[in-house]
């Protein structure tokens, strides 16, 4: 499924969205050479032998960014899972393990199915968490890494070694994490240092120690509520500042920022912005969540993701980050067009910033990863989510009408 950047592609008559607060451009052309945007403008000449795509006045956005999902355990393509799982986090973790064992899930196959679906719907960059614990060992990660490599030309994947059952609570997990990072995981994961590991300082010292030794970024799941979660945020910020890891730490979920009230959340937001610690929110219905408007006003990098996709945790998510932008908007009470753009920013530019991708966008020299959408305006495109999307990755059309192309699937 690898698609190498090659040749030229001319996309005619499209309206470009170059970021929040900027209007759509008048209809113009995009010239792509060897996987990079070479030029944008009126009536560009097509180099000899170029492929030509008629944009028909559609909107072009940079590739969608799936900044938080779980790979290897999706049940896409498999018989329906009847969910009767208890409400506690431990119930959900155990139910997943039991069902994966019962079905003999192949992490490589399920990861591939999910990555292909994400690409079909317009995601060109994805961060996937892979469970690392003493029950499952490294086989899930090994399968996901094979899938990542096979899909490299279709979607760019960052893998997180995620200690789903905790670091301190499971002897031997630290050693597995070190091996996971050695064999190819890109990011050090963490999990609820107080509620799961019950030793916030020890757990975070271990997480940041792994990052120091491996020279890799950090992404910590933080489900802890209220003041407990806020305390963990402060500890994460202290270590980020002390170790000079600005721009290399993400806190995923951060429900506490929606629990503690705007004044306290604002103070933490100022600290998050200063230390360049990103926040990932899925904007869930059942939990408090960070205020996107507040964090954006303070300069905090905010991204979004699907979390689990059709797995034992829940049946709803479908890997569509354009739909996620709409859900983020709804959860934040957004109605204005400019607020809908802010929601989409968390699924595009904000995601790219949070994942450390520098050559993202629709400017000359940017990577040629983009999506053509139908809509009168950007807000219309987000709300309508018309199925006739065209997805370009590394300058090649890899999906039409939400289906992978024959060239990309070869």
C-alpha cells in the first residue's frame, strides 16, 4: 500500500483554507511536484506529463490530523461486539483484554483496516496508542509497526507505547516500555499517575525518565478529575520546564480542565501555553472537557482525535476527523462560522503543531497532503460532510468518494 511521491499533479479551480481567521481564497490552482506544493495561483501551466485534477470549485484543506486513537484493537470488519461492560476504567481495560483473547485479534490486520479507513476519510497524519503491559507483551506493537510501515505512503503514523494498566502498578512494565521504544515506538506514553499508579511523583519520574533516555516525546492519558487532575497537570508542567521539554509533551483528555472552573483552568492554561504543552480533547459527551475557546485564547496548542474506533470501549467512533470537528464544535457550544473553524483547526493545524510536523499547510514548500471538500463555506463543509472527498497524500490521489483508489491499494 506504499505510495511514493513522484511526478507532478495540477489541481485546478479550488478554494484554499490556509488557517483559522483567514478567508477561503478565490478559485485557483495548486501545482504539486514530487510530493510538495510547488505553487498556487491562477491558471498555472501543467508540466508535461502531469496528472490533472479538476477541483470544480471545491474547498481544499490540509490533510486531517487524527491526533489520538488506539491502534490494533479496533473491531472494524469483524462481527458486532455486544457491549455489556461495566462503567469503571478497570472494567473496560479487562473487557478489552478478554475479548481480544477470545477472538484472537490480529493487531496488524486491525491496525491496517483502521489506517485505511482513516486515510479514506481524509486523515493524512495519525498518532496511535498501542497497549504495552505484562499481559500482552510487545506483540501488539510489533503488529502495528508492520502496519505502519506498510501504509507509510497512504498515511503517516506516529506510535505511542502506552502503559494501559499503569507503569508502577505492573512490575515489568517499565522494561517492556524501554524495549518498545527501542524497537520502534515513537513516543513515550503515560497514564493517570495518581488514580492508576497511586504514586504521581514516582509515575511521572519514570515516564519523563524514559523520555530522557530515549530522546522521544511524551503523551500522557490524564482521566483524573477536578483538583486531582489539576495537581497532575502541575507536576507534568514542572517536569517539562525542568527538563527543557517544551513542545515535546502532550496531555490527552485532561478532563480536569473542564471540572475546575474557568479561573483555575485559565491559570493552568497560561502555564500550558508557556511550556508549550499541548492538550488533546475528544470532546466527549459523558465527561467534562477543556474549553477550546479558553485554551485557544491563551495560546495553548489544542488537537483532537477519535480515541477508540469501533472497539470494546464503545461502538461510535468511525475515524472521521471532519465529523470529529463537528462534534468538538457541538460539545463546546459553537454555532458561529468562526467558531466552527476553530473546531476544525483542532483537527488540522492544531494537530500538526501538537504532533511536531513543521511542513504542514497549503503554502509553497508544504507537504502535499490535502483534502478536497464540497461546501459553500468551510462551516458548510464541516456540517454537511459530503461523501465526495478527494484525498491527496504526498502529491498522489489516494482516495475518492471515501474509498481508497486502486493505485493506493496496490
